[in-house]
C-alpha cells in the first residue's frame, strides 16, 4: 500500500507540474496573441492616420488650377496694357504694371504653398537632381515655409498699398488709413512669428547642447 501511495503521489505531483506548465504556456501564448493583435490594430490605425495626408492632394491640385487662372489673368492684363498703351497716362501705366506685379507675386505665393506644402505635409517630391529645383526647397520645413509666406503676404500688401497711394485722390482717407493699419498688422505678425521661431530654435539648441 505504501509503495502504491508513493507512486500515485509522484504521478499526481508530475501531473500537477505538467498542468501548471501547460497553463503557463497557454497564458503566454494567449498574452502574446493579444499583444500581437494590439500591435496589429495600432499599426493599421497608424497607417490610416498617416495615409490621411493624401486627402490634401485635391487641395494642391486645385491650387494648380488657381495658378492657371492667374496666368490667364496676367496674360489678359498684359494684352490690355499693350493695346491701350497710347491712351494711358503715366499713372495709369504704373497702376497697370503694379497690377501685373501683384499677379506675379500671388502666383509666386501659390508656388511656395503648392511645392513647399506638398513637400512638407504630403510626400517628398524627389527632385534633388533636377536642374530647376528651387534653392529654398533643400531646407524647407514648416517654420521656413511660414516665414516665406509671411514675407510674400507683406510684399503683396505693399503692392496694394502703393496702388492705393497712387489713387489717393480717388479714395477716402478712412479707406487709406485702414489699408495702412492692415499692412502694419501683417508686418507686426511676421515679426512676432519670426521672434517666436527664434525663441523655439534657441530653446531646442540649448536642450541639445545639454545632452
């Protein structure tokens, strides 16, 4: 009886150890599967969110169409200037030229938004070896693009303000005053953004130097 009890005890002990080992193995496999499914869900969600940047593609294509509209407007204004050149005085010619410059600067602004925005927020253009690659595209980022857009807006506002001063005898003083205020607001906003970017860059460089 003692031998049988010892044998049955050993068998029970071995069976319990194997059961515990099997249970642990099952839990490890189950937990591993749960982690794998969690990572898979996170990867799918992350890929969907990352791919959502392509929703901006129709926007940039639409801006290309707008650029074509401005090219048509420039051609039309230039044709009107050439046809009516003999009938215009110097102030009218200057206003027509400023209008053409205004169209050109808006077109340049569109190019910066289309090319720089697509490169920064959607996908790489892969034009590193292209001979006509813009110089500013080598180091474009959201900060530089923001500063360049601010400067372009200030330049466009300057052209409009110059047109206003040429036509000062036809405009009310209140209208000219508000245009000057708006122009100064653009300048102050650009200076503030440049100052904030400078502070952020200096803080970033100081953290890197500490590390």
